[in-house]
C-alpha cells in the first residue's frame, strides 16, 4: 500500500512540474510573439520615416522618381464669351502612351456661376520629368508640409521604439535633430537643411542597427553615405563626395559577400552594385547633373529592394 502511495505522490509531482513547465512555455511564447510584433511595428514605422526623409532630400534638387507629369487643363466658357482655364497636375511612373500626347473630352457641367448647358473642355497633356528638365527650384511649401506631417507620427514611433532594444538616448536625439531640421526648412536654407537631414538619418541608421536585419542595416548605411555625398554637391566638395561614395560601395559589398540574400533579390542587388560604381564615375567627371541622375536611379532601386 505504501508503495502505491509513493507512486501516486511521484505522479502528482510529475503532473505539477509538467503543468508549471507548460504554463512557463506559454508565457514565454506569448512574450516572444509580443516582442516580435512590437519589433515589426517599429520596423514598419522606421521605413515610413525613411521614405519621408528621402522625399525631403529629393525636394532639395527638385528630384522626382516619376517619369511623366500629367497636366489636366479645364477650359470653361464664361458669360462674356471668353474662355477660362483651370489646370491640375498628376505624376506617373509609366512612360507608355508617348510624350506630349493630348486628348480632349467635352462635358456639360453646372458648377459655381457657370450657366446651365455650357460646355467645358478638358485637355490632357503628358510631359516628361527628369533631372535635366528640372528648373531646380525648391518647393519649400511642399517641404514644410512634409516635415510638419511627420510630427503626427513621431509620438507613436517614440513610444514603440521605447519598447524595443533601441537606446532611449538615440530616440531623444532623433526627436531633437528633427526639431532642428524643421527650423532649417522653415528658414528655407538649403545647405543647412541637407546637413540636418543627414543628422536625422544617422539616428534612423542607429534604430535599424538595433531592430533591423543584417540586410536592413547594410542598405541603411549605404543610403547614409550616399546622402552624405549628395549633401556636399552644392559646395563642390568632390573629394568628400568621392570618399562617401567609396564608403557606400564598401558597405554595400557586404550584401554580395556576407549577408544572406533571398534569391529573388539577387538581381536587384547586382544591379545596385553596378549603379553605385556608375555613381563613382560621375564623381570622376565632376558633373553635378550626371551625379544627380545616377543618385536618383540608385536611391529608387535601393528603396524598392
């Protein structure tokens, strides 16, 4: 009888141990999933900030990734018999359909003070966009709007980053540098804005080092050095630009040798490496416009990888 009691105690103890182990596993698994979700959310938010910083960099030289701009002109007859025009613009990456193509459509509209039954005509024209076609004017209004809109997301991003392995100091520094960027954009100072954008992006790289993959980190550091080079263009500091692009190539080479890369991305990676080498050639020529063309194409490819 004593033997059976001992066996029963052992079985009970075993069940208790198993129960505790299972509960511990469930808690740890739940915590692990929660951490992974927080990390992924923070990564998504960092990608959002990256895209906005790229937009601001591009605005400093009126660079657009789109290939064509569609202009829509609405011509409405007025009561005096004269025509009035209203135009809007849209951008598209598609180059199909030809350049300068125009189509017309007529429709009856009753808008505002327009007499009933009058006809308005819409004229569509597709115009090419490019570095060589740019008037190089900075749209400061667009830059101010873009930087102000990012503030809406900063509190959420800050809170989510605090829950990750990112140091508190880095998060606070990002917020401080971003405020400094806003001041430069408000003052419409191009060179100071470019330099401050680089400082802001340096903090984004630090975030990526902590919560991104090895591939994410390499791409972020490659971009950082391209941005550093880009920010020196107006100063004509070709020696500094050359050093920055050399560093970006050294950084990106890790994608070819060390980082684990998905097979479907291999073509893009090889293409980017060639584009970086071409960017270096533009520096040898000391030609700003050629550099900007190659910068535009390289950054677009890096952003899509």
